[in-house]
C-alpha cells in the first residue's frame, strides 16, 4: 500500500512504483534559448519592416530595431527559462 503523503525518499520510490506520484521531467535551457532566438528574429523583422515603410532606415530606426531584438529575446528567454515544467503523468 502506498503512502498518500510521501515524506521520505523511500515513500516517493514506493509511490512512483504505484504511479501515484508522477516523475519530474528534467530539461535543459535549450527551450529558452530557442524561444529567445525566435522572438528576437520576429521582433527585429517587424521593426525592420516598419522602418522600411519609407524605403530609408535612419540611425534612430536601427536603434529601434536592435532594441526590439534585445527586448523580444530577453523577455521571452527569461520568461521561458523561469517557467516551471509540468509533471508528466504516464
């Protein structure tokens, strides 16, 4: 019979065998890096498209494009990296 409130490693191992406590999935930060790269590319492309509306890109528009890339990548990467992973129920 498994312990409904596992408190020790032995209790957790017994519960895992009974599949009452799902295991935690171990992942890396790859998901955050990929998300950050895609967000940076997307936000930079959007800013570039907006800057090309008059067929000229000024220095200020380049700064806006670079800021969009940095903010898009930073917010997405940080958010995805900081998010907890869900437990997998099998």
